C-alpha cells in the first residue's frame, strides 16, 4: 500500500476531528495525522484514539501518523496506539541515529504481530531535522530497516543550528544535498522535503518545490490544503517534458539499432544517461496516470 506516488504529504492535527477528516479529501498523495508539534501536551493522549478513528474511515490516499520523538514520554504509547491494519506508515521525528530506527523497526514488528499483520506492512519514515541527524544521515539511510525513504525537517533544523530561514532557502542546500546523496548511496527512494511555512506565498512554494525537485527529491510536505495542487504540479512531468522524453527515447532506439549510442536532438547531446532520465520521466507519468 505504500508504493506512492509521493509528491505531496499533507499534515493535519490529530486532535481536530474536522481537519483530520478533511485531510483525506485534499488530493494529497499522503495524509499525515499529527500527534507531535500540532497537538498540545495536554491533548496528546486523547488524540491517539481520534487519529485511529480517522484512519479507519473510508479514504482515497495513504494514511500516516507522525508520532512524538523517541526521547519523549509519549513515544511508546503513540506507537502502540497507531499501529494496526488501518495504518500505512509512521513518521518518526528528530531521528539522530541508525539505532533509533533499528529499535523502532523491532517495536513495530512486534505490534504488527500482535495485530495479526504481515511483518513490514507499516512503512517507517524518519525525519532528519537536527545537526546530529544530518551528521549521521549516511548511517541512518543505511540502517537496514524497513525505511524506504528519508525526509527533511527544515524548521527544526534551522532552530537547532540557530539559522535564519530565507525565502530562497540557500542556507538549506548543503543539508538537502547530503540527504539526497545518502539516500541514493543507500539504495533508498528519493527523499521528501520539508514544509513551506509561508502558506499564503504560493509562488514561493512553487520555487521551493522546483528547487528540491532539481536536487533529486520526489515530493514535499504541506501544511495547508491549498499547497497540495501546486506541489503535485511541481513534481509531475509537464506535457512538454513528457513529449520530449518520448522523442528522445524513440530517436535513440532507432539510432541504437543502427549501431550508434550517441545522437543529437535539437542541438542537445543524447547518450545512455540522458535516455535513462527520459525513460524515468515516462515511467513516472505512467505511474501517476494509473
């Protein structure tokens, strides 16, 4: 159930029934019911049941829960409440070591068995959002657990390093590049990017999404339903990109059959790496269109 696509992941506070219901109708690829930052300390325990009820309802997208960090008093109970056949995945914030993921994987496996689920049914998505987490990102990516992809939390990362977040996000480029590189080296799927906090600034959101797309990310987390469509568009190949990919693949196949592995198309040099990129574009659009 967790094969994607992974363009948009929309958060909703787990203790707000109306928002928890609406998040599944916003056309996001993934709905995230939050037990962490969006829920006050006094309501965290009560929010667990509300989150499970929302996940059990009919829905048309993947349903995930962001639990509280492993070093909090809420972590164990969040895990125990969230894991069940109603859940597609767990998001674990502030991951700083591979050992945290190994422990979480074992705990989830035990809960799956208790619920009569197949081992590995629940996805595990860590957020790298501290200096320690980024320093250990290669080990985190190579943890050998059920983790299929990483995500980046820019706001907490900036807080941890006392950074000032700018609208062009230049200061985040090294961290994002490190996460994308670690993901690729470990054989994970492309990573997922942080939220854009200026939720009324749609042009800025689009630029941010395009920026990380070009760095190798496959999607972006959202904090408002109005962000979903622009983010989906940014991570969906355009009609022109699809047409060009088709032209590249078709022309190269003809050339290859004639014994050539390098050609020019409209003044652009095309060889195997370019063709592979074009084939990935076509595979993605085919997957998105079902």
